[in-house]
């Protein structure tokens, strides 16, 4: 038997997942396998390192700090990203809100992140290094099209894993998990609409036609993925957790009260379903 947790991305909406994970941490619940996409795994490593409340602390302290998020970061030649890359992925974890590398390294299970290969348009699944003080893979999985530069992993041009595999639950089963918990960052009624910025994506990434095609069909693929998940939930094969509502919550949200409220929604969901998840993961 192998247990797993899947963490959807969604930029700052992923604070819901952090709340869920904090609720599970209080119940001393960690699976054998963790996979996430974009901020799902960027935040999820704090779950693996058992750092309760760390992501909430980061966002409540820095969501309104221009070093963290601002348009001026996009204009900096050494950054070219809405997020301040060095500040977010180096200064915060290494100095300001320290990441526990030792606890992360001690985790006995597997941790994977998803990135999108621009040349094939498909997903790549990479193990998260246990000690990388630049968090290069986590930068790549979070690299939203148009808002981040392209990252090269072993020479492969990559962007946001959510572009090709927004909820990587199939990967969890492929990796041998038979007890999978999936944390969504959109309410159950949500349906993704076709990409409004597709013309800009086609222009910006014209060298990568397969990636542009992936983005063109992203919404229908994502919605079908969720429908399949809901079917598996009805069959008792997965446990799903989702926020009550993300209406009015931006993926680059700066309202600290909204951030705390969405974390609280996740935390209460994690606590409320901890025993159910424990029984599910321990089921013979």
C-alpha cells in the first residue's frame, strides 16, 4: 500500500492547500508520496518539512511587498517576472522565513513537481531536490506563461506545470499510490474557460507550437480531468478537498484578510477530515 497527496496549483489561491496541509500536520498525517504543480508544490514543501503556518506567515508578511509581487519586477532585466525571483526563492527561505532543509531531507517518501516542456507541450515530472537553495525546479513549476521567464532544466525549456497537467493525480497512481488525496484550489462548481490571452501566448511562444496547442486546449482538458476525479471520489477511490469559494480571490491576491480566510477554510477542512484521511490511508 502506498499513500499519496496531490496539490493543485493556482498561485496565491494555493493558500487553501496550505491550510489543509497544516490541518493534516496537526494530526501528524504525511503520505508516502507528494506531488504538486506550480504553487501547490512550492507551498507543499513546507508540509513535507513539517513547518506549520509557514506559508501563511510568508503571504501575510509579503503579499504587499513590492519585492515579492509587483509590475516593476517584470521590467527588471535581471528578473523579468511579476514575482521577485531572488527575493521569493532565496531571501525568504534562506533568511526571512527559513525553510527547514534538514527536515525536508529527512522525509522518507518521494516528492515530485510538474513542469511543462515547451518543445513537446507535455508534462515532465521531476523529483524535488532535497537541498537547492535557489529552488530552481520550484521556480520552473510556478512559471506562469507571460508572467515568468522560461526556465531551462537540463537544456529543456520549461514553464508552469499547470499548463499541461493542472491536477497530476494520474501521476500519483502511476507511481504506485493506491490511496490518493487530492487538494483542489477551486470550488467544486468551477469550470475553466478558454484562455483569453491565447493570442498573446501564440505571439510570445511562437517558437513552441506544441506548447501553444497545449494552452489552446487547456480548459477542456482541465474540466475533463476534474469530472473524472469527481467520478473516482464517488467510487471511493480518492478523497477530494476543495474550497467553499474562491470568488473574488485573485491568483495575485494582496488582501491579507482574504488570504487568512482562505487559509482558514483549508485548515478547517483538513482538521475536519483528518480522521477520514487517516482511515483511508491506513485501510487494508
